[in-house]
């Protein structure tokens, strides 16, 4: 999601006192109940934004919510006109609806609990035209039980009905699925923010234009090295680098597309990061995203390629330097990046999957609520056959959309519930004073320890903690 979308989740900070009390929560819960596909809460937001003509009685019913929004706006220091304009966008309004419903259900907590994830990553198909060494999905051929087109359209509607804000199509390679454009367009028509993760080899000019026409607004293109031979060795196909870079060039020409280059960082491309960021900037890309390496799927076979905690610390410092220089937006899925930002600057901050930049104290406050690993908390994943997992890197099945409703899975899974409680984290991850803004990567913890609440072994603070613990034991 783009950095500007931080506002839709950050507004609750200003309304914490206004909406977090029992009376306000009762009103929010009551007004959240939908009739004919729309709730009084949504109508109240439309009224506040000046949209849709409504009867006097309907306006009267929504008046308390409009008043609460006004008080929250004042507390957050936002001009009425600015807020009205921003939330006239149906995607932004969906985000605020999700936040308000969540406050009604759970109150205001750290970390913040949601009635539905902001983001769902959908591994659309297992079919892929590359054979990547570090593929978490072991993608190659489609699964025998992948969802039908009718099932996919139903899933989109179910996510939209439950105020999921954004859907990110991943794979495999989504562009190899013949029905992808129809389903993407259906998500866009249902007022969801639509993004695509692709290896970039299929991004012809015509395909990119079709993506924009289908409502895709964010595209994340995988590029593992600035050197063609190194990228191709990762991807298992000669010529992949050249085709991907051509795809990136085609994508950046579309003004309606936010283009990101994503790289999974291992020992093999650790020294490529500066060159990758420089190349991304030269190509006109707006964001560089460094993915954590997680030994799951096919990547289990190259577990030794993981970088050490000290290397990760060096990587995060390097990313911070580029973020400060501002030539391109820099992000990473390593939640420890928030710690680096907080200890190096009073202005620059990273907020997990939602953005990073020089956004000041408000962003730092937002990070206390929605920062850190979002697996099972801010987002979840859907597999090609409709099974739901907490994260694409965490192969724990928590439900099946062929058998259960999405809200039932999201609300009732004991695994997802455990992931939402940072108090359950083991050892240093549970005691760390950066727990709210980081909490460690849960997928890495699971991959290395078999425990979703285990320590993230990639964090240098865990290394120091374990060293000190062993030292104390040896001298006891």
C-alpha cells in the first residue's frame, strides 16, 4: 500500500479517547450492523463527507457518529475539509470503517486488533514460468484443487463485504492465470485497493495497460540482483533479468501505477543492495523493498544462504541511509527496521507493511499500534486452493474458504488469536522494549523454532540476549 494510506489507519490515534469508551463502542457496534449491504456507520461517514442524499431520519440516526468523527478529527489536528476530501475516496473510507468497527469490537489496544485484515495476500495460482531457488510456494505447476472462477469472485465479494481494504495478488505468477484480469477488476469494482506481485517477465506494454484498466494500482516486481547472471541463477531461467527489467520500464511509464522493486536478501546478493537501489532509482521506480529470507517452501533447500544477525543489522543500517537520502522510498519486511529508525532519528519511521519515510511523531505513534510483524493481525494469506494461512511464509492452515466463511476463520482461529497477542512472545522478543513496533518476524521464528511465538533468530538483540544468558549460566 502507498505511504499516503497511513492516514486511514492512523486516524484512530486521535479518536482513542472519543471512541474507546464503553458508550462509544456500544454505538459503533450497533451502527456497524449491515442492512441491505450497508450499515448506518457507513452512511454516517457518507453524511460526514457530504455524499449521498439521505432522509432527515437517517441523518438523525447517524448524527452521534458524525459528532464522534468530528471530535476525533479535532483531537488528531486535521482540518474538516481535508478529512472530508480524503474519506470521499471509497478505499480510504473502507479503511476508516474497518478501524471504527474494530474499536467497537475490541477497543483500542497495542497492538491494535482488527475485525478484518487491512491486507490479504492471495497466492492466486501455483503456476509459474520461473523456477526460483528461494520460492516460498514451490511454485511450478497449478495445484489440482485451485479455486474456480466462480469461487474466486465469491471470495472477492466476501473480503469486500468484511471491509478488507487491500488485496495483493501473488503466486506463482498471477499473470499466467487466464481469469486473473477478471478477478482483479472485480476487486477494484468492489472498492478494494488492488496490487500485484509479479516476476515481471510477462509485463509487455499491452499487459501493463490491461492491468491499469483492471484497476491494479500497485505493482511489486521481483529483481534479485543488479547483475543479470546473478538474478538469472536465482530465478532458474536464462534471460529472466532482461525480461524483468523491460517489464519494469513498461510499468513505470504508466502514471497510474505505483511501481516497487522487491528483492529477497541472502548471502548471495547481500552486496548487491546498493546497486539494486541505484538501479531502481535510475529506472524511475518509486520504492525498493527488501524481503526477509525465510526458509520455507523451496527455500528450505538453501537455508545456509540466510544472512547472519550482524549482516541483517548492517543491511538495515544501509536501508536507513538510503531512506534518509530520499532518492527512493525504502522498506523492508524485517520488522527490526522500526527499531533502527527509532534509535537513529526523531522523524524517520517505518510502519511495517504500510510505509516508511520522514513522517514525524504521528507515524511513530501509529507504529505503536500497527507496527511490527502483521501476520494474522494486519494481514493474512489465501492459497490457490482457498486455504487460509497467517502469512505466505507461514504454512499453517487456519481454515478453508471452500468450507468456512472468511470472518469465521479470522475471528475464531486460535493461531491467529495467538499472533495478535505480543504478550505471548517468548524470551527476548516478549521482553524487548521495541515489542510493539517490531515483535520479530513470526514466520522466521516458526521456520527456525517451530513456534509462532518463538524468538526471531535474525535479530541481533536475540543473539546478544542468548549470549548473555549462556554467559551467566556458565558463571553461575
